[in-house]
C-alpha cells in the first residue's frame, strides 16, 4: 500500500461489502478505507480503462496463477493476507 493512499473496496452490492469494510479497517488499522458501490455502466468501464492506460490508476496485483493452479490461488487467499488482487488466468 502506498503511504497516504486509500483502500477502496469494490465487493458488490450486498451485505458482504459492509463486512469487507469492517475487516479492511481492522486489517489496515486505518480510517482511509472507502467503500464503493455503484451500478457499473459501459461509460464507467471505458473511463476506468482510460485511467489505467494513462497510468492515473494502477491496479495492485499480488500474484497471478494459471487456471490449472486455482486450488493454490484459493489456498493463498485463505492462508495469507494478499496485498492486492490474486489473478487466475486461462
């Protein structure tokens, strides 16, 4: 996590977002944890894509696993505290 950065949770539109917010605040021991819920639209995705492409937003990827190693990816999520997204690729 970048010093002075903000953790933004994007977990969906249900109660899991509230639970994720509480957990994130406990794990990060910070007040700068924000929750984001919104209906996703094509213009929003295009704008986000542009921000990623121009370097304004940098996704934080912890690890990448091939599809055949999905059990290992899930094990990593359950046993450790990833510092970013864990990606499973085809």
